[in-house]
C-alpha cells in the first residue's frame, strides 16, 4: 500500500514539472514576439509637397464699384433710384339707387322708377336711368349696372319710405312730450294699413284731425275739408286737387294720398284709411 502511494506522488511531481516547463516555454515565446513587434521599423510614406500659392494680383478701381454702390451706411450712394408708384385713385361713391314705384307687364314689361330728382318715368330693360343701367327686373328683384359692377336689390328695398309729420291736437307740431312720442319736428314712418297699431291707434293727419274706426267698421272723420281733398269718387275715394303738392302716403282727414303710374299716365287720389 505504501509503495503505491509513493509511486502516485512521484507521478504527480513529474506532471507538475512538465506543466511548469510548458508554461515557461510559452512565456519565453510571448516575450520574443513582443520584442520583435517593438523593434520592427515602419517604412515612412512619401509626402507630396503642397502646391504653390497663386500670385496676388494688384487691385483695380473697377473692383470697388460694388463697395461704393452698396454702402450700408449711406443710402445716397445707391445708383438705383426708387420711383414710388402713384397711389390709386379712391373708388367713387355709388349714388343712391332709383326708387321703385311699380311695374306693368302688358306686352313688353315696363317698370316705373324715380331718380334723384324724384321724377317718375317708365323704363325698359337696357335703358339708362341716371348713372345706372337697368339690366333686368322681375316681380321681386331688380338688377342695375354701375361702372361695370352688377348691383342686385329686392324691389321692397327700393320702395319710397312714407313719412308723416307728428302734430298735436291743436295743429301745432311738437305738442307731444318726449316721453309719449317723437321729438318736435320729427317724422315717423306710416303704419301698415292692416297692422295692430293702425287698427287700434287713431291716425294723425297733417292738419291735426284724426280718423278712427267706429263700431260698424267705417271710418269716422273729425275734420272738415280745407281744400286739399277733391270731389268724392266711387268707392269712397276723393280726387286730388291740382294745387296739392303733398307727397304720396300723406294722411289727411282720414284719407291717404296714393299716386301711381298707369298706361294712361300718372294717377292720384285719396283713399280712406282703414
């Protein structure tokens, strides 16, 4: 048993010696490679000489033109003269459109308009009325041409506005207090014939007379004729007198003045206020 242990120890010692010799041989070989790498000389690469710089040319006066013409701190050295364009002329103001008084479609359609002078005439499509050219019209709309521009309006917008002067019970304007009505000398638009205000409130005329509905629905007049109303016509209408210069829509003594253009010429009468 002791002999086997001795042989095993000898074998182990031989193995350790062999491993130590192999390690030393590898170390020596690595040292030799390192010395060979460090002692090796690298051949230098050939370096080309840089190209020679171009010879500086002498400056010429023409090269300073941009410096003189584009001087940042002197605007008067700029040879380019800036000419401001002329300002556009202001657009002309469009005059008021003609007033619409009615139309007739017997044969060629014709419309009745009044211009700035309030003179009513009949016009056909394509005719000139003042500064406007009548292009077309129908029962609701009308089209004009003004300086090449097309202008379209509703006929209701061109109807003349009816106004009536406010007077007091004694016939003097301005008798109403500011809290109860318009200021003295002011005018107010006429109420519609079928509106609640026209049915409930009396209509004040130019001479202070008023007309209101009675129980049987007829119009009762509280003022006598003063020469503004003409003779009575059929249907309760009154004719106009030649000397009457009141505008259309005037209410007087329970009658409203109505002017229209027919195929026989202008017509005028006074109709009862309902």
